[in-house]
C-alpha cells in the first residue's frame, strides 16, 4: 500500500538526478538537488509510516533543516559567482580543475 | 725447553715500563698540539723523550737480569681495555726487552742524526713528533701482553710510517707511496685481524699467557689456520712476498725514516709476531713450512731486486727485504731458529741503520741525489761516512768476525739442518748479497767522479757522524757478543723456548765455507763490473733478467693488472649501478606514480555536472554491488 | 627528578625562546647556552645511572590516551642512555659549527636554530620512549624539523633531497604504524607499553609479519642496502650541521630500533630473518665502501662510508653475541663522533672554497695544516684505526660476529681494506700534492672551528684508549636484551680457565 509513495519518491529522485546532470543553469541545478532531497524525505516518511515508528519522520526534519542551511550557503555562492562572472551557468565556473 | 710462566710484577723499572711508551707519546702530543710554538725546541724534546725511553728500557733490562732465568717473564697489569675482550698489560721478558733496547737505542741515535739531517726543513718539529709517535707505537707493539694491544701498536706504527713516508706531502710521489704502504699493510692487517678473531673464537681470550699456554690443546687445523693468517699479517708489515711492493716505494720518505722504520724496527715486526706466537706455529707444521718458503722466496727476490737498482735507497730496501727474509726463514724453523732470527734482527738493525744513515749522509752531501751512477770516488771527501759504511757493508755480507758472519751464517746453518734445499737457497742468497752490496759500495765510494756539476760533497756534521760511528761499533761486536757461547739463545730461552741441545758454532762447516766462497765471488764480480770498469752515467738496457729485477720482479705490474684495474672497473660499475640501478628503481617508481597521477588528474575537469555524474555512477555501482553480494 | 622530561622540556622551551629573540647573533648564543644546559643535565643524569640496577631507569609514565592504553612513558637503559648522551653532545657542537650556515637559507636564522632545538627534544624522546606508540610519534615527528632544515637551508638540489628523504621515511613509518597497531590488538593487553608487550606474541608467523613491518622502517632509517639511496642525496644537500645530526643521530634510531624492538618483541622472527639481515649488512658493508671509492663529491662519499658502517652495526645487532651487540651499540655512538667530525670539517672546507667536489681541492695541507690534520684524524677514525674509538667497536662487532658467522665476518673484514682506500685516496686528492691555485688563499681553522673539532677528536681518542665507561653501561643492557631473545654466546673450542670468571 505504501508502494505508490515509494514509486513517486523514486520518480522524483530520478527527475531531480537527471536535472542535476543535464541543466546548466545553477539555480535549476540547485532546485533539482532540492527535489532529490524532498524525494528522500518522502521515502523516509513512507517508511516511518510502514514501520510504525517516528524515526523516519525525525530524519525528515533533519533533512529539511540541512536543506534550509544548504539553500542559504548555496544561493550565496551562486549570487557571488553571478556577480563576478555575469553568468549563472555551472559550466562557466570550471576554474577549479586538474 | 718450554717457555717459562709469566709472573705478575710491580715496582722497580719494570713496573714503570709503561713510561717507555708514555714518554715518547707525550713528546708527540706536545709537539703536535703545541704547533709552531714548539718549533724552537721541538727536535730537542723529541730526542730527549727517545733517550729517556731508552734509559727506562736499560734500567728494566738491568732489573730483569737480576732475576733467575726462569723468572724473567714479568707481566704488568695496566687497565681493562675492552671489558670482556681484553685487558691491557705489558709483558717484559727477554724477547720484548731485546726489542725495546734495539728500538730505543737505534731510535735515539736516529733522532740525534735527524737533528742534522732535517736541519733545513721548515717542518722539522712535525718530523720529530711523528718519530716519537712511531717509537711509542713500536714499543707498545712489542711490550703488549695480548693480541689486541699488539694490534693497536701494529697499526700505530703503520700510521707513523704513513705519515713519515708522506712527510713531504707536496710531492705526489711521496703521497702515493704513503697511501700505497698503508693500503698494502691493511691487506696484511686483514689477515692478522682474521687470525685474532680465530684465536678469540677458539680460546675466548686474547692474552698471550692464556692463548700460547693452551695452544697445544687446539686442533692442528685451527692452529694452521691461525698461523697462516698471522703470516699474512707478518708479510704485510715485513714486506715479504707477496705483499712486498710497498717497501721500495716507501723510500720516498726522509732517509732517517727509512733507516728507523723501513730497515731497523717496524719491518721486523712480522718476525716478532711469528716468534712471539711460536707455540701456535709449532703446532702447525704446514704453517711453519709456508713461513720458511715465504722467507726463502723473499730473501732471493729482495737480493735480485737489489742487484739492479741504481737508486741507493732502493738498493738498500731490496737488501732489507732480503735480510728480513732470512729472519722469517729462521723464525719458521722453530725454537732452534728463534734466537738466530732475533739476533740477526738486532745486528741487522745496527748495520742496516748504519748504512741507511750513511746513504743519507751521502745524499745530504750530494744535494739529495740518489742515483748511484752520479756518485763515485766519495771515499776521499767523506772519510767518516765511508769507513762506517764499509763496516756496515762488511757486516752484511758476512765478513768473518763481523756481526753478519755470526748471525746470518747461523741462520743458514739452522736452515740447512732443517731442510737442505732451503739452506742452499739461503747460501745462494748470501752470494747475491755479496754482489749487490759490493756493487753499491764500489759505485758510491770508488771509481771515478761522476758528480753533477752543481754537487760539492762534504763530510756531514758531527751530529750525523757520531750516530754512524756508534752504529758501526755495534755492527762489529754485536754478532760475536750474541752468538758466541749461545749467549743470546740462553737469554731468550725463558721467553720463546729453546732446543734441548744448544747448537754448537762451527766456524768452518761446509755451508759456512760455501757461503764465504760465494760472497767472495760475488764481490769480485762486482769489483770487475763496477769497481775497476767505468760505470756508464745512463743505465744500459741490460738483459731480460736486469729489467726483471729493475721492475721489482713485476710485482707492481702484477698488482696493477690483478687488483687495481679490475678494482677501478668494479668501482665504476658499482657507482653506475647505484645511480641507475638501485636509485634508478626508486626514482623510476616515483616517476611512475607521478606519471600515473598526472594522467589521472585529467579526470578533474572542473565541470560540476561531470562530478555529479561520477557520484551517481559510484552510487549506482555501490548499490548494484550490494544487491549482488546480498543475493549471493 | 623527572630527568628525561626535563631534558625535553628545556629543549622545547629553548626552541620557543629562540623564536622570540629578535637578534640573530643573540639567537645563536641563546641556542648554544640552551644546548649546553641540556648537555650538562644529560651528563648529570648519566652519572646517576647505575649500570647494574634496574633495566629501565628514570622511568616516568603518565596516561596519554587512556582509551587505547597509550602512555607518555619514558625511561632509559644503557643502550638508550649512551645514544641520548651522543645526541646531547653533538647538538652544541653542531650549533657552534653551523654559526654561519643558515645565513644563506630561505628562512630566517632564528628558525634554523629553533628547529635544531626542537630536533634535539625529539631525538631524546625517541630514544627514551618506552611506549611503542610514543616511539612511533617521535619517530615520525623527527622528520619534520629535519625536512625543513634540508629543504630550506640546503644546497642546490635541496627540495629534491628533502622530499626524497621525507617520502622514504614516511613510507617506512607507515609500515611501522600498521605493525604497531597490529601488535597492540594481537597482544590484547590493552597497552602500548614496551615492557608489557615483550613476550606477548608467541605465534611465529605473526611475529614474522610484525617483524617485517618494524624492520623495513628501521632498514630505511638506518639505512641498510638496498634502501640507502636517499641518504647520499639528503646528506649531500643538507647543511653540514644537519647532515651530522641526520647521519649521526637520526639514522641511529633505525639500528637502535632493530636492537630494541625487532629483537625483543619478535625473538623467533629475528632468528628466522637473521641470515637475510646479515646478508644485507655484508652487502652494504662492501658495496657502500666500493661506491664510496668512486664518488667525486666529498659529502656523498662520507654518506656512502656511513652506508658501509651501518652495515657493520646491523650485522653486530643480528649476530646476537654479547660482544657483537655491545660493539654495535658502541659503534652507533662512535660513528656519530667520527662521521660528525668528517662532515663538519668537510663543511668548513666547502664554506671556504664553495665546492663539494674533491677535484676542486689539492694540497690544502700546505695552506691549512690544522684543518688537514683534523680531517685526517676524522678520516682515520672512519677507517677504524686502533687508538681511535671506532676501532674498539668495529673490532668487537667483527670478533663477535666471527664467533657465530665466519664467512660473513670474513667478507665484512674486507671493508677494513676498502675503508683505507676511500679515506686515504680522498685525503690524498684533497690535501696532498701541489697546492691548487684556487685553494692557495684558504684560511686555516679559526678559533670557533677549533672548538668544534677539538671535543670530537678528544672523544675519539679518549674512548679509543678507554672505552670502559661506555661499555660498562652498554654491556649489561645488551646482555639483558640477548637473554630476553634467549640466545647464549658460543662456547670456545679450547676453554681457558681465567681468573675472575
């Protein structure tokens, strides 16, 4: 009965993953990461329901907090990069290599 | 007769025997550390220390004579040198005291002579420091009561010899000769060290008293091994075949050094070692045989080399080799030969030092010219040098009633009884001695003047001639004094043992007469070739034999072909192997890792999305692996 | 009184103090004073050591990481004591010798002297550590100051040499770390204290693996053939003073470790690997000497002679007789003095002439007799001339080895001949012959340099004739070590009754 939730979670995760891999816009990549995190959250909550305890829900809250912190730092970095390079494309920020 | 027991001793001159070593050592230390401040009195201090050492030796000798013959081996404990391995003590017995007297007496005379000989050398102080160092080391060598201390002295004299051969360091030939002497000696030391190790492994002690007293309990195989190894050491120090090549080059040193170290004392250390280790050799017939063969081979080789040298010092050096060959031969014969070996060693110390110093006096007069072809007719301008040299000459060829007549003929007789072949070879050696020594004397003192135009020969100062006179007196009387009535053999017996029956002296035995006849023939032939006839200023090419002798029997050529060239080749190969092989492997490994990572780092493209892909792939692989493993 | 901690503490405080001094000259003087205080304290400690008392003395043990049974445990036995003494003697000499060495370096003069004192603390610590983990920490930490001393103050190829030295040592160190952890967990005693770990590993196969972990680290450190090629590079590029401490003390940690850890912790494995180690040592002795003969750079030459000498030490350690073991320990000390003197005098020459190449010299004896004379004495000690202390140790090692392994001892004795060749040939090329144009104006040793050389020459001579004070301390410790390996000396073929035995 929880299978549907899990399939949805997997789909969302896959969509997010493909988004991270194929999109160049940093904001979109970032949103895809968020999508993957939320897919995970969905899975956690589903399993919490299935197992009848609160562990999964607890973890979901943790993930949300981490995601929030990540948004703060990530957006700040993206904005800084945009300011210096006039571009939000992740491929343009490829100086850190070799 | 067996050697007597060693009695622990204290007090008197013998109790203070360590002063013999300490005094010259202090002299050397003061002169070396004092530097130029001691330039003014350096030579005097050097002489003083040598003479003081002689006084202690003489007093010890007097005290030793006061004991009954059976109580004349006195041991003095000094201190523990290497705990568990060796204590250091001195052993004053007839054998060592004989050496002490020889070393300090002849040493003192040569110190005095050097005052005059080195008068114009700016480094005279350093010269005396090294001489003092030598005397101290040599005395330690003969006074030591165990093999370690003996080895310390053994290497000490080697060091002094190195420093003194290379005294004129600015001359490349002197520096090379010094290095060669040290390295060849080290080859000998290699044998001596192994001998000492074998002794320790066998007896767990290195003290003479314990080792020699128990030598008969060891197997003859062990004793043979020890004997042969000690012989290698003796060959190195005493310039016996096949380690003889350094001695002729060692003549690069100042002449007093050649007289003291390379004629009278240090080169006889090998004989001392063999005689001191007598009980080991007596238990090993093979070793004894090898000793006598080495002795005979060297006495002939040295004599042959002596016949062809035009350099007066090298001719004398060949002669030294040859005479030590006689001593080694006698030492190899056993107790009956020991007394003759040591007696000849002492008389040789006198007459050879006499002749070397005489040669030095000649060189001093001739602007350091050593080529005898540029001498001639010197007997008139240098009468004192001539007469003293003549006495030394007559002593070495065995002119009746002079030293060599008693001691060398004694060795020939002993050898003859031991083994006729060896004996007759020794007789032939004596004949050659007659020839080359006569040649030397005739070329130097007789015939026509062949001087360089710049030479103005003159008699040397008294400080140089007085030692010559004293030494020549010794060369006249010592042989008679030591040999007649077996005086020396009786004296030595407590230390080295003696045959049951003392040999009688036959003045007109067959070998004795044969020797005299051969010597006379040799001398007469030399007179015909070099006394009466003109001596050409440039050496004629000569026969193959002459070249053979001139080139030191191709000893150097052999060493070069067998050791030096392959050694250099091996060195180069090893350096190449180390840089390219061992280090190349390490550096190659490092370069390999570096290269691989250089290629691997290309993966870091800088594109975030490719990193993300690798993360996904990694996660997928892990998940896949987990599934596979989980289902196994 | 906590002697060992005091020694280290004084050095570390001194190192901090040096960094605070603003004046270079004052910093040098301060370093010298600190190192002399450490020397005085070490001597005071050594005097109170009782050779026949407890095995480990002046012990201090405090918990460090209780969860893993790691302690700060220091103590000395006779072997460690003489090595600490060696370090304490060499440091002031090196300070005085390196007076001007750091001035051309990449970093400040103060840093150099500060590093020296830090190194001194670590050298004392590594020999004193009785906790295997603490030993490991010092073993690795020692590399850091030395790395900077080579890398920042060395010759033209200093970076290459410093990195090579660091990587080589780290590699060995990591193998040892694995072995240390394995030892801890297999022993199951919950402690890293060395005395508690002795005899805990009974299984021979386990012993062999752990032995190899320790041994390779020590063989690289010592260095033993074929792990030696970092040493000539490091020693040739390091400033002379650092080279002295590197070869004189740091490398001794390798041979010390073999004697202390490899033998006592893994006796059966040590016996199993003895043929291998003796073979490597003998190869090292002859090979090092032959390669030394072919060198054109004097510092590299001296480094290769050390490869040969370390062969002697390792052979002595693994011959497992009292005389060889004590000789090897004494060799560690004497080699420090002998090679120290050689490196320092070579350093004085290089400072004057600006070249390490033997061919650039010639006839120095004429213009600088004192320099040449002391160089000769140092050289003679390297070829183990009797009367100098190195002879005693080499003689003991060879005598002891010969008792059990005749053929290796005979081959090793060839080293005696080769030593004469490499030293005397170098001496002849540099000091004898006509004086080369380029060295005609070389000054002789000045007063400071004489003060550097004099104590070393004096020590070589004194212990050459009277090694008893050192051997009295070393002998009981070595006997103790060998008895815990449960070997006894071979018996003589002909027993001789001796008084006092």
